[in-house]
C-alpha cells in the first residue's frame, strides 16, 4: 500500500498507525536514507500486515458511515 506523507508525520507515527515497525518501512523504501528526514508530499510503501489491513478497513468504514 502506498502512503503520501503529510505535514507533521514521522516514520514512528506512520508505523504505529499501520501496525508495522519503522525498520519494516525503511526496508520497503530504500529511497529513505535517514529515518528522521522525510518530507510531506513524498510517497512511501507501507508493508502489508493483518493489523494494518484492519486499520485501513476501519478508517474506510468510519468515513463511509460518518454521515449517520
């Protein structure tokens, strides 16, 4: 899954949200040379996990039914 980095994001925040480690994100994104220097607007690959899949599904569900 691809993710576009937002202002204020860190790899630690992204990793926790998707249920992966920072090292897993680093391994999937060889273009990231320094884990502390990511830029808003850049796109990274998020490794797939069961927890990450559940969180994406939950976020979609909440958005879908937010009008209720």
